């Protein structure tokens, strides 16, 4: 009988399981994850879930679950949580779990996502209260370490996760320092303009944002009871004390299982075709772990976003059910920090010029429009949903935007004017 086994029960895997039923998959569905929690949304981990206090000592994890437990039962999706897949035998169509159990599959989906990259910093292993931030358990541990008074928190890495965490911890009243190795925060993912905006935003909220800080060593001594246990030392000789250290310096794809069976791995991701199929016929890869072709940009990309996980899951489900399906989505992403809602659409990298708009009637609304010559590549909208919606429409339709009009804030931003 047919069985689809999905490794990874997060945004990609869970959406796939439900999409399979919607597409009429008749066989069984097994959804495996090493994480013991009922599958949950990750974006709130650095936002609302971090700032929310437990009620009667219980963490409000139900608030962030992807689906209530009853829907898995109703859709006949077998959840196998707290179990890790150790190896795959592609020829025998079998996999082995770390508890020794074996499972057979007719279709296999790798939705294995990624794990935090832990940089090779001298003394990192022995640091006290040092955490990555990827799982619910990570956040519960961070919240435990944050109890009993205001703490001195150092965040290594000024990417979205580090910055959202900084905003959340300021809200809770802790002291926060962000140490960024590059010469600006968000250097890997966005333009200098947006980096400058977020630097100022965090400084206004009392975060110490320091760039060109390459952390090389951590020394730890927690014998004294009032002493701050960790000393962080940077390449330039500067030192910082920390009760708690949060590391947010990027991820590495969980691609070991795929590599071991001989699937193609490129640019750190599992290479798939337009239907999310890997180099093996009955094996698919979706979400953060996949390296896939994006037709809007005519190149392969690896994306870390809920949008990509959800959209690829739909395509894979259709393909597994024998339907023609090709991934064809404009990427989008969001981030919440303080009162600022950032919405991004497209892929801005490789731009030749940027148009920045700050709306005259409300200067809290701004947008950055990234162009490669005449082609609109992407839009970053700050508290400005309209810019985000319009940008999405223009990119999808391949509309050539009149840049002069777009740059002129005397002209309202709407579809007719640009
Ligand atoms: P993952 O979520 O990484 O899940 C993969 C799962 O596979 C994991 O649960 C893992 O335990 C499991 N797994 C891996 N290997 C095995 C194995 N061998 N055996 C068993 N299980 C295994 N995106 C946005 O669009 N907007 C945001 O605002 C945003 N905020 C974020 C905030 C945080 C703190 C984090 C961590 C991420 C955020 N993201 C955001 C990114 C988004 O959460 C990811 O893109 C998304 O989770 C990817 O889903 P996925 O299912 O591909 O992979």
C-alpha cells in the first residue's frame, strides 16, 4: 500500500501532509520530527512567544501550534514526534529511526529545514546561558534564564532573528547589546538603507548596536554569585559582559540524510526541480532545505521563509498525487520589531538602483524599491502594506514601473500613478 513519509513536521512538512489529503492522496501519511512539541509556528518564537509570560508556570505553546491535534486525527495523518530519522535506504525504500524502528515508504519528503550555525568561537561550548533560537525549547530555556531580574544580554549576530530578539528583550526590560561582525547589521539580507533604518530604530529603543565586532573568545566564570558569568572578547580587543548570550549568525541546512543517499546538494541546499522532486524519482525536498529554481529571477535560490515552505509544500503534494505542478511563487517575508512591521517581497539582491519613498502625509510609512535597470526586483515596505501589495502585483505581472513618478512623493502611491 502507498505510504508517504515526511521527515520534518514544521511549516513545510505539516503543510504538505494536509495538502496531500486535499489533493486526494489515499495512502497513509507519516509525519516524523525529532522535536517533541506539537508542530508550531516559528516566527513568533523571537516575537510574541518570547515576550509572553507563562500562566501558572505553563508556556502558552498551544497559541502557536500550526494545527490543533484533532485535525491530524481527522485527516488520518500519523504524527511521530520526538523521533529522529537516522538513515535512508533509497533502493529498499526504507528508513531507520534512531530508536531502531524501520519504516517503508513509496514517497519520501525531506522537510528537514535547518539548524542554527554555531560559530567556532573559542570557549563557546563552555559559556553559561548561551542559546541558539530556532525551537520552542530554545525559547523556553531562554525565558527560564531571563527570570529573576533584569539581565545583561549579548546577541551575537545582527540578522532578523537577532534583531527581533533584541526588540523583544527590550520590551521585557533587559539590557541588550548586539554584536555584528560585518560593518552593518542585516548585511547578508538587505540594503545599506534598510540596515541604517533598523540601526537607528534599535538605538532609539536603547539597544547597543555595535558593528565590526568579530567575537573570537568567550571566557566563563560563574563561581561568584553576583558576578556576570561570561566575558565576550572581540578581535579588536573590546570586551563585553553577559549573563545570557544568544547566537543568531545564520543556519546550516539539515542535508546529511540527503547527502548520504546521494541526492544532489548545491549551495548548501538539496537540489530539486520545479515540482520539488530531488534527483531521485520518489524523493522530494521542500522548505528551508531545498535549493530550487525561481522563474521570476531565472535562477536557483534557497529561501528561509514561511511563504516558501507553504508554497513548495502545495506543489510537492500535487506532484506526489500525479498532477502537473511547477513552483512559481514570488518570495515574501516579514519581520516585526517594536512598532515596525517590515514586509518584503521579491529578491532585492543584484539591484542597480534603489528608490526610497517616505510618505509625506505619514513619515512612518516608507518603502525601498529595488531595480535592476528597468526590472523591479523587490520591495521592502516599512509600516506600509500598500507599498508591499503594489510591489507584489508589479513583480507578478512584470510591470515596468515609471521610476520618476515612483520617486516623487507628491504623487500618491497607487497602480495608476506609477
Ligand atoms: P524547519 O522549520 O527548520 O523544520 C524542519 C524540521 O525538521 C525541524 O522541526 C527538525 O526537528 C526536523 N528534522 C530535521 N532533521 C530531522 C531528522 N533527521 N529526523 C527527524 N526530524 C528532523 N519566516 C518568515 O517568513 N517570517 C518570519 O517572521 C520568520 N521569523 C522567524 C523567526 C525565528 C526565530 C525563526 C527560527 C525562523 C523564522 N522564520 C520566519 C523562518 C521560518 O520559520 C522558516 O523558513 C520555516 O520554519 C522553514 O520551515 P521548514 O519546515 O522548511 O523547516
